[in-house]
């Protein structure tokens, strides 16, 4: 199907909603969804963003900027997954537990305002991956207009670029909980270590990088999607001195895969 046809299908889908709330993460998928929903629904669309230690501050800042630029009412919700013992145990369905909590909070809030639908930015490519959060969304009736229209990540980036959204080429950024192997307890102190180390990387010019926190030994891995091969030496030079104070010893394998 042509991209123009997919976009037309998305716009038709959005027109079926009288009022809509969009879960805005700060990434390109939900940014495009919000922008096009606003084009269709105007003031009848709002945005909601979860605030938590598991989400990088930059994601919240980007969400605020996106909603502000569009002139959309934006609600910040303090999510409660860090009070959920099942989530903190970090099982393989951690994302299901988290999304069930967060979407549940969002739905309570939007229904109080008389908004019948909540949408999230899942896309067609997400069907190919292990995404327990999609099951939570389906169970709660959270809609996925981008996925329904068959839009892929590449499609979304192209449409976002055409729409002039500044996040059109922003690297995907999963929550901090994904930095811990399943079964490793998620605690605020470890999240802070990861956050601080990733900030060092960002300030050193390494974009799209993630730190892995391993339970057996405090070793961090820095797979940098956008780093050229020569950057391994620079990464090795920068990180030990900068991040050692965060409680990590360093190994620096660079790879293209995330």
C-alpha cells in the first residue's frame, strides 16, 4: 500500500473519534499521531504524558515541546509503577504490568473529563516484536490508529518530516527499565546510575546510546546505534573517568544493533 493511502486511512480513522486523548511519550510515533489528530479534531484532542524516574527527563521535555508547539492541552501524570512489587521484580512481562498501570491511570483521568477514547503510538512494525504492552492496551481498549492504518516506523518518520515535526529523526528511546536484564530488581539507585551514565554519553556527543546494568557484575555496555566504528576508542577514553563515580566498571563494546 502506498504511503498516501496509509495516511488517508489514518485520517479516516481519526475522524471517527469525537474526542480523543493521546498518550504522548516524546517520541516520533506519538508526536505524529497527536499532530494529525489535532489537524482533524482541533480542541477535541488532548495529550497525556507519564512522569516517572524510569523515563528520561529529555522525553518529558520533548513531549512538552511537542504539545506546546501544537497548542494541545497537555496533562502530566505521575505514574505509579515504581510502587508495584510485580513491576519492580522485573519479570519478562514487565512492560505489560507497566502499561496496565499507566494506561489505567490515563483512562481514569480522561473518562473523568468525558473523553471516551485513549490512543497510543504503536505502529505496524510493533507487531513483529515482543511487545507485552500491546496486550495491556488491547485489554484496556486503548486504540492504535497508526497500527490500524498499517504505518511502519519508516512511514511515520517520513510523514513526521513532511509535517515539520522536529522529532522526525529522533532515535527510539525505551524506558529505563529496559536497561536491566529480566529478573534483576529495579530500584531507584540503579536507575539513577543508568541515567547519569547515559547523560555522560549524550554530553560527549554519542546519540542513541543505552547503558545496560548487569546484576552479576556492575558492568555497563554501550551499544551506540549511530556511532561510527572509529568512535570505540573515543568512547573508551571518555567513559571510565566520567562514569566511574556512578558505581560502574566499564566495558565498551560498540555495535549497530540495539
